């Protein structure tokens, strides 16, 4: 049994087996992100951001450039850090552990051997509803309109989109329904990703080799999940809420981490951590930073209470670096 199967058997597969008596085919396919799962935004060559708000950790194996942005979490980088009127609520450390990018690329490679359950057309024009499964395209995929991912009441339902080339979307909304969780959705393109004016959900794994692409560009929209790129991540006017801060974020079933970069992130490796928003300074009352102000397209009002009645301790204020 390989590492991926062992991890799934202790969490997703066990839960699925209890629910339905047998393990559905789609439940066997969720990739293990390893140390890359610690980040909401990850760039293998650079991270560039203007006018965005990111809830979660940001990592770069090279340079980071921030302008008029806010990171509600930690920043880990290896190259030059340029900051113009931006705030970081957590720690700023160097360098990024090389294992992080290795784990991202390993997850991308593992997905390539997963059998497809359904072949998609080259364009998704919503409204479209999809059940859990492994959806594949031979070439590029373009999205527009509303794509609803229906979990059928199962919060462990998994979607994987194996895309043969680039992934693009304009005015593309990915909506969760009936227990579906954004962080159980994996978008795995064979080339670059560009989302414009979109309310996107899921983990973007642009982890292909640099020769084939692997960059992510997000312009004027929202992301519920992660943007993990083998090369560069570029964002303008985007609101990101990472997996650790989303409603339904797991408090268990996460592999224990004993990597050296835990110290860089300021975490106590001897404590049992709840999956909460890191670096924001929320109190212990449910790790809730309060009601979202991300606009009408944002699918969540709060991290753990949809009514937003428990705004959380204000904690540390962002400071300019």
C-alpha cells in the first residue's frame, strides 16, 4: 500500500465505507498535497499581488511582491520581498522548504494516473451540475456561467478535473451544494490557469513542469480554496479564503507534520492544532474572523457560523513591513 492509499484509508475511505458500505471509486482519488497543504497561495517561481486580501499562508520559492494587499496569515519566501503599503498579520520567514514544491509536483503527477470517470467537453457553460467523480478533457477547458458541484449529502465527496492543457474562466462561478466542500475539489491542468471576474472554488494544482506551464493568474474575483503553482502566481483584486478558514474545515484526518518548516511558521509541533485561520489572531471561540465583506458573489458569510454573530477576537493588527 502506497503513502496516498494509507492516508486515504485512515480518513476519507473509512468515512465513505461507513456511509455506504463500499468505497466509491471517486473517494479513492483525492491527492495528498503533503506540505503544500499548509498554503493558500504558493508559487514555485514568484508570487505577485496587487489589491488582494488573502486569508491563509502565502509561500514562494522565489520572490514576493505585494502592493496594497493584505495577508491574514504567514508569509514564507526564498527570494526578494517587495512590499508597498501591504500588511501581513503573521510571521515573515525565509526560506521556503523545497519539499513544499516537491510535494505539489508529486500530487500533480499522482493525479495523472487516476482513471477518468467522465469526459468533459472543452467548454463548461452553466448552469451545469456535476456529481462527484473524475472529469477529464483531452485539451484545454474554458468555464463560464454557474457550475454546481452536488455532494448528495456527503461532505467527503471528491471532484477531480484532469485538464489536458490550460484552464480559463471568465464570469465562472463554482458553487457547492448538498454537503460539497471546496477543498475536496481539485483542478489539475496541464498548462496555465487564468480566472477573470470569477467566483472560483477548489484546489488549483498547476504543478506541471515549467516547460508545460504551471502558472496561475487570478483577476478580480474570489477563490475559496488554494492556488498552488509550479511556476508563478499573479493576482489582482482577488479575495481568497484558504482551506483552513473555510466552513467545514477538518479538525482531524490530517497527516501529522514533522517537517522543519513548522518552526518557520511559528507553530508548536507538540500541540494538536485545530484547522483554523492562521495568523489572524482569532480567539478560541471557533476561529471565526466574522462576517465576510467580500461582496455578493462570495459564497460564505463566516468561517464557522453562517450568521456571522461571533466575530472573533480582533487579535493582532496587520503591520506594515
